[in-house]
C-alpha cells in the first residue's frame, strides 16, 4: 500500500480597520507570540515615517514603480488610501502559503474586497474601537501625521466602518491586552491550534 503525504497549506488572514485601531501593534505582538504566522510586506507610495524601516512592513516605491508593478499583475490587491497607493505583492503571499505559513495581510477594506474575490478561503478580521474619539486620540498620540492627515484618516475611517459587516470577525480594541488575547484566540481557532 502506498501512502501519500499532503503538505499542509497555510491560511490567509486579512486584518483591516480604521487608522488608530491598533492593527499594526496587535499584529506585531501576535507574530512574536504565535509560530507559523508571517506578515505580508506591502508596497506603498506614501513617504516613509521616521520610525519605519524599509522592507519590514512596507516597501516604499515611487508612483512610476508602483504603476509598473500594478500593470504587470504582480499585486494581489491594490488601493488608494488618503492620497497614496498601497498594494500586496502576489508572489510573497503565494510562496508563504505554499510553505505552510499562515499569512496576515494588513490592508484596507478596498483591498480586502479584492482579495476575497480571488481567494475564497480567506478569514477577514476587522479591528476597531467603540468610538471615533478613541481613534483620533491614538492618532494624535503617535505623532506621525499632520493635523490635515489625521482629519483625512478620520474621514476615511467613517467610510471604513461601514464595511465591518462584511468581515468574519469584529474585534474591539478599547483594552489592548483583551484585544490581543481575542486576536490570538481567533487566529488559533481558525488554524485549529489549541
């Protein structure tokens, strides 16, 4: 009798939510605490913030470089957010999934819709707070955006909140430790990890 071994393919997760919801910080901590998860690096045309490192969460491109990548169909999704372009390189995601890693995409609602149309086996998590005032306070506290950028992100947040009903899970991040426990529980449950 011949036994065939099937390699386990990773699962794809999308995490979205308004600016200031705590998505990046939660994902950073999940990646240090759970094995088998990787974050997809996004490409963007927005300027690099002072605390960011090239290639960690973002690869910073010119408009021309972004257009070339998009036209060559090498992006799984792309969207415009607050005047800048963002996208997810397809090759990285496919490679990590085939290696058995669970891939987390931290993308906006526009990109989430695009990915969901292509990949039916994706689990979508929306992270938010109970009030937009909490979001605004957090944006001011991180001190990385101008007043105009914060206002723009707040207007965009109002639109994004309308999409949360399309997500598989809504996680409220008013208390960071509770939100982190909740996110880890959801991720482990989805990959059948005790």
